[in-house]
């Protein structure tokens, strides 16, 4: 289960006044309940978000790998086709 150290951000100290609950459900929850809810979401949804992020990175890396041949491709058998050599041979 993912556990995070308490951030130093001042918003963490107001965890008991979770704005979502106040505005959407019109209910206040305390720090302990808010922390438990956060841990629940991290444990349940964290792996889903993480796996999606890994899949996105894999897709991006695969796209980059597919472009490597375009970026670093060198034409073969070009010795006699280079302009400098063509000038010398005439």
C-alpha cells in the first residue's frame, strides 16, 4: 500500500475540512476520516493510475524507437555519390 510522508504544504493541515465533502455532500469529516479516505483511494486507484502511466510511457518509448531509424539512418554505398568525389573524378 502506498504511504506518503505528510507533505509540508499548508493544505495538508486542513485535511479535516475536505472541500469536496463540504461542497458536494455538505458534510464535514475529520482528519482521521480524511486520511483514511485518502489512503483508501491511494490503495484502490493508485495501481490503476500507475499502470496507465506505465502503459503511456511504453507507448511513447515505442514511438520514439520506431523513429530512431529515420533519425540516424545513413544511406548505404554512397562513396561515389558524394559531390566532392564527383568533382575530383571529372
